[in-house]
C-alpha cells in the first residue's frame, strides 16, 4: 500500500491523468477497506493518540495517513470525485467499522482538497453531526475529528455559517462516556474558537459553559493523564481568547490548577500534565489580568521554579508570559530566574559524540553525533524567555546573566545542530545592545561592530530561509538601536559597505529559491489547493524578501556609505525585479527604490543624479495599471520625488497628476477573482493607495502650487480617507493647516465631526484645529 501511494505522490502529473483514475479508484477502495480492519476493544477508550491514529495498528495508520498524502499530491479535482462515492458506500453501512473508516477518511481530505470539498460541506455536516450521537465511541470520535478539521481548514466561514449546528455537537461530546472521545472533543473546542474571527465576542456568551464542562470532564475522569493534558490545553487557548470573560469561573479554574500542581508526578505522563498546568496558569493570568491574578503571583513563581515538568519548555514559556503581564513587578524575580536560563541557553548541551559507537565509511571510522531534541528544545525556549526578559528589563540584566550573554552568545549564531538556537541567538542581539547602551554606553559602538561583523559573516553562510530572516531582522534592529551612531570599520572592512554586498547576495539567492519553488510546483502540475507545501516554502522566502527590504531601508536611512554602495550592488537587482511578472517583486522593487530616493534626497542627493530621471520614469510607470500593493508604493514614490527632487519632477507633472486623480477617485485596482480573504486584503491595499495618493498630491501642491486646482478638489472629494495611521495623520494635518489659513474652504461639518470620532488619525495640534473650525 505504501509503495502504491508513494508512487502516485512522486509522479503527480501522471496520477492526475485519466489513465491513472482506475488505479486510484482501486487504491482508495483498498485503503478504506484496510481501515475497517480494527478490533473492538474497551481499552481503546482509555488510551489516546493526538494524531487520530490507532495505537497498535500500523496498517490502519498507513492507510489513514496515506489519504492525506494522496489528497495533497493529486488534489481535489481528481480525489473528490473518486473518493466521494466510496465514502458514501461505507458510511451507509450499519457496522461501526465502516462508519469509522469513512469518517476518518473525510477528516483527511480538507488539507489537499479544500476547494473541491467546500460545496459538499452542508451535505457532509448532515452526515457527520448525527454521528456525534452514534452508539459506538469510535464513530463519535471520527465525527468530532471531522468537525475539528473543518474548523481549521474552512475558518472563519465554517464557524460563521454553521456554529449553531457544530458547537452544540462538540459541547455534547464533552459529556461523552468515552474518555478518549471527550478528550478529543476538548481539543476540537480549541479548533472551533481559535480559528473563528468572531471567537472573542462569541466566547463572552459561551466561555463559562465551556470551562465548566471541561472542569466537569477532569472531575469525571481524573485518573487519565491525557484528559488533563487536553483540558489544560483547551483552558489555555480559551483563556487567551476570552480575556476577562474568565472571571465567573476563575476561582474554580485556579482551584483545579493548584490541585494538579500539588499532586506528585510519578511518571513522565503526569510530569507533562504539570507542565501544561503551569503554562495554563500563565494563560489564565494573561486572560484575567494582573490586578486579579496578583495575589497568586508569588505561589505561581514558586511553582514555576520548583516543578519538574519533564521538559522545561512550559516553565520557560510561562515565565515569559508572567514577565510580560506584570512588567516592573517582575523585577524582584530576575536574580533567581535569569542566570539559570542564560546558563542553559549558552551551555545546555544536547549534542554528544558517541566514542564507542562508530560507523565505517570508505574504511574510515567516524564518530556518531547524538542530538537530544528535548534538551535542544529546552535551550531554544530558554533563549526565547531570555529575549523577553532582555526586551522588558535590559537596564537590569547586565549583572544577572547579561555579561555572560555578551561574552558567549555570538558563537551560537553559527550553531550547526539547531536552527532554533541560531534564530534565538540572532533575535536577542539588539536587546543585548540595548543592555550595553544602558550599563556601559562607552562600549556600545565597539559591541555593535563586533555583533554586526559576526552577523554579516553568519548571514553570508546561512542556508535556511527562516533563520536568515531572523538574522536579517536582527541586523536591521541592531542598526536601529545604534542610531544616531553608525557601523564602523572592523579589521579594515567598512561594515556598511560589507552589508550592501552581503544583502545583495542574500537577495539574489532568495529570489532564485523563490522562483524555483513555483517552477517546480508548476512542473508537477500543482494548482491552488494542491500546492500546500510550495505555498509554505514560498511564504518563508517572501517573508525573508520583505525583511531584506526593511533592513536595506534602515541602512539607507542611517549610513552614507551604504547609500553610495547601493547603486552598484542592490540597485541592479531591484531594477531587474521591476520587469518581472510577479507583483511582489515589482512591489518590493518600487518600495526599495523609493527608499533610495527618499534617504539620498535627504542626505546625499548627488549620488542619484546619474539615475534620477530613469528612476522617476519607472515610478511613474508603476503608479497606474498595477495591483494595489504595487500602486501604493509607486504613488508614495511620486510624493517623495516631488519633495526631494522637485526640479526633475516638474518636467513630468501631467503624467503624475493623471495617476493621482485616478487613484483618488477610488477606482478598482484588481480585476481578478479572489477569495474573501484576498478581497479583504486587496480592499485594505486600495485604502492605502488612496491615502498615499492624497499625501503625495499635497506634497506636489506644496512644491508646485500651479497644480492645486487640478489635485486639491480630488483630494477633498476622497475624504475621509483610511490607511496607515502615519499617512492619515500627515494628510489631515496638512489639509487642516490649509483650512485654518483659508486656502481650503470646502471642509464640511460632517467631515470635521468624523475626524473627531477617529482621533487616532489626528495629532494633538490637528484635533485643536478641528475643534476651532467647528466652533467658527
């Protein structure tokens, strides 16, 4: 069976052909029939498998997991028409094995067949929900597994449309006579609320009921560790969502948590329960707020520092949560908390060389490297908590672990055995620099240069996009903390110039990887729903690309050497990106080139004189007829050009004015069919385009009053605008200034009242102007 579906996965285009459909049909029948080969056992209800599989039935698990892989590989257009009739033929049978197999199969389809399964949801719910009342626990388990998967893959529309049917079914299973079914229902509750955009409001109505049912569940099945683990995870998630709605059941929840934490942990399973309880307590504290939780803080800290939870990861996460919640009140605990965390992160081990076991390769003996993933995870979580503490209390940390971090953290940037540890080491560098700035300001520049040198060397060698993103962001924040000072020279190398070269390399490599992801996906015949893995990989690269542009912006704003180096390193790449089919590449290119114009115009205008007309032509070209995200950047660029290179800009007013008036009219920027989520994102981008067009228009009017009659009426007609707070504040500030001088006379009382009702868009000066205009 493995050979069959793995062969199909590896050759997806062939699997999608008509010739392969009979083969897939037979394979599906075999796989679902295998899933019926299970034994009825009372012990099933008293054990738990979070993945939904069968603990002692590897053949079942092979078929069960196979449906997910098959669906991901060949997609819904092929899978759904084949598997649908087979599922219906089995679910209509009277025996529990057939029902269980068919429902578990349904639960594996959404990830790979989301779009093609969506029209069948109402019909499927008519089958699934009644089976939550089936007489056999395995069928009820499979039914709730389906509901949980639908909550995840069809959120939030699934919860919005079907909460009246789905939520009562899940809540009823919290009272189930099977511990395994009830435990699974408790996690399904998390799926339901965590993915629901209206979940926070809905929780106010349902929270007390949900928590009370969960507390009743652990009372009923107090001897089962998996019940406690699931219930604690559920209370954690619901507390975060519900906020202070937890108050009616707060005392009962705390009593339960204290009871769990007071019990001896006799085995790893119960240690895990204690870890979940510690983390849950910190989430309850976050939900209820510091004022109400404060009487429990001391005992909570004692438990966090003394409880053996098997793994220290929950303890670390809980410490971070409480530190963020209580702020300065947490400082007295730092001398106890921080040093062990620093020691664990720096020296915690987790990697050993096995001297006695060797493997022979080409007649050479080679030591075996053993990696303890539990220890590595604990070190990474310690790093996370240290960074939280540094961010909150950097001015207190030097003498309580900070000095050791300063001395020993840089080598971990190249730690070869864990991506997470490399990420955490990079993330904490800016906060360590803040610590140095506070405790030893005279050392700040020297420390920053050493950090930047190591970061650049690491970035140049790093191959993991996730880690690279954290390292690039660390460089960005490092430069930000250092301002107004700048990176200097280390060993004869100008770090700002070196940064331009290194970021050029990373940008080129990331673009190459990103394009290759989609090329390989297209070669394999993937479509939107069959390209899950490609989308995940591409999103990682896209995040890296965006972080690169932000880092370049930071360096452009603060380093003259970087601005001088940019035209020979990064500019050719961004100019090439302008001509690519991908709107993301065009957006990032326009964004970075606008940053170049802005910061060179402020400080080194002569640098761009050989390129300035070509850059303006490019910005104007992309200011119209592009997706909203590209247009927003280009329209902003027009205002930047007018502000910093007005004489060059005045030669091409007409083209810019036409584009700005077009965007101020609020015309649609996208003619493609999009999902609801994409439509919402596009609408936000359209608002951003209008606000940027308004600001750029006002900047142009300032340097060229002769075009005021063409642009100002369009700006006023577009009001009220929405978009970024900074842009809106600038627009309203300029317009209100013009109104107070009598230049703008068309501001209506309704608009002024709207502005007062949206104070986030007004500076204090603008608010006073609005009040004055209304009174006059």
